[in-house]
C-alpha cells in the first residue's frame, strides 16, 4: 500500500516530511517516483496522470491538491474511486485574507488612488462608512464562509448566494436562480467563490453585471472560465462597474498585452488568492486515510452529479 503526490515537487518534499511524521507506516512517493504502481492506493494530485487507472489499477482514493476539482475529468475516474477535494485550515485562512484585502482595497478606492499616483493627482474621494457598503458572495461554501467570518469585523452588510438554502449568522442568505436578482441588487462589492461547473461557466457576464448596483465592483477568485472578459471591460467603461480584483483568468497565465494588464481599474494577481498549505493539508489527508481504514466516511467527497 502506498501514497503518491503529484504536483509542485518543492511542496511535495514538504508533504513528504509531514507525512513521514504523521503516518510513518505509509510509503510516500513524489511524482515521477511512484514506486511499484501496483502498490499505489492513494493519489494526491493537481493534474492526475493520463490513463490514471491503467497506471494505478489498485487506486482507492483520488485526493485533489486544491479546493477546486474542475481540472479532473470525472468521467475518466471510475465510480468506485472517490474524488476528495481539499478542505483544510490553510486554504481557508489564505482565501479569507485575500478576499478581505480585496474588499477593503475596493471599499477604500485603492485602484483609483494607485492610478492617481501614477498620474501625480492629489484628489480625495469621500469615505463611505462600511455600514453603507454591501458585500455579497456568490457561493456559500467552505471558502465563502471563512471569508464572511473575517469580513464581519468591519461592519459591512453581508450577503451570500448558493444553490441550496443556507442559514448563516449575520449573513443575508439567498438561494437558487429565483433569488439571484435580489441578491445582485444589494451587492456593492461582489465576490465570486463559485466552483467551475457547466452552470457557472461564463456566469460573470454582461447580464449579471447589469443587475448589480451602479458603480459596484468585483472580486473574482473562483475560476477563469466564469468571467466574460469583454463584459467586464465594457462594464468598467460605462461605469456600471468601478473596479475589479481578478485572480483567475482563462487562459492562465493571462496572455501578453491582454487589456486587463494595464487597465487602471483592474488589479490582477496570478491565481494566488489561496494555496493549500502542506502541513495542514497532510493532517487532513491523514485523518481521511484513518477514516478510510476505519470504514468511516471520508470528508470532502465530490458529488459527481453536482460537479463540485
Ligand atoms: P464549496 O464546494 O465548499 O462551495 C461551493 C459553493 O458554491 C456552495 O455554496 C454551492 O452551493 C455554491 N454553488 C455551486 N454551484 C452553484 C450554482 N450553480 N448556483 C448557486 N450556487 C452554487 O467550495 P469552496 O468554497 O471550497 O471553493 C469554491 C471555489 O473556489 C473552488 O471550487 C475553486 O474554484 C475556487 N478556489 C480558488 C482559489 C484561488 O486561489 N483563486 C483557491 C481555492 C479555491 P451549495 O451550498 O448549495 O452547495
Ligand atoms: C484551488 C486553487 O482550487 O488553488 O485550491 O485554485
């Protein structure tokens, strides 16, 4: 029985160190060293290898290194192999930091001030109290809930939208397509933390932007294919949107000379809003292996029907 890690090798070395301490009895390999492929029961990967089951015919569980699993072709993974997404404190903490940073930067007009600085303009913008800046998150899952918890400290009216009905303390919760418009109407700063599925592809489009309050802004930390780039540029040109933080794009990296690079109202980061932290990720994975061994349900199994 063995465990294989297949992603960034430098972080793999850290995984190996923590794994050896937490579960010394389990042989741990960092790709491309896989040991005897027939021994491999568990794989943690960002991108699984081609012909996954041909290579590891005895695979029992596929762990995603990330919270998102849209990079996996679920159809190629047999039903008896559960796909487990990453739910760990490190990834939650980093996402809540990024979302807080971007929301505060937009709330306090940082993109405009950076542009004014470049043009040597000393001009104040009136400060709006947080009680009058409504923040709405698309998605109310692990990362959205962690972000909302942090945002509570600042006094923004908070809301969120999910597929099924959620009830969260201090957050106005909306659910399903029937309530999407009402949710958008009260989102002065809209944060996207939806997983990428057929339903959420191209979700951040001209129609959606038109339903936000005039002058709203966007924090996009979901997945690149959810955002219509031209629609964002148009909405910024007309003033329907006033600014955006964009962490994920399609394609990645953002191509040379793409208009987002130099747009004064767009802040780009290279898909770094959050990252799985080896130490905490290993303890979560090891706990799941123990559950597996004890015949208990693994935490974080992807629902193949929903696609997340
Ligand atoms: P979860 O699965 O915990 O939460 C997803 C949320 O989205 C749920 O509330 C779900 O609704 C909602 N949702 C999904 N589909 C729909 C839909 N069609 N309509 C309405 N709501 C929908 O995911 P996480 O919070 O852990 O992660 C979210 C995403 O963040 C990841 O999939 C990934 O794409 C992205 N991410 C980005 C990172 C970055 O660095 N930029 C890092 C990590 C993740 P319901 O509650 O009803 O199920
Ligand atoms: C993730 C990511 O899904 O880093 O974890 O994007």
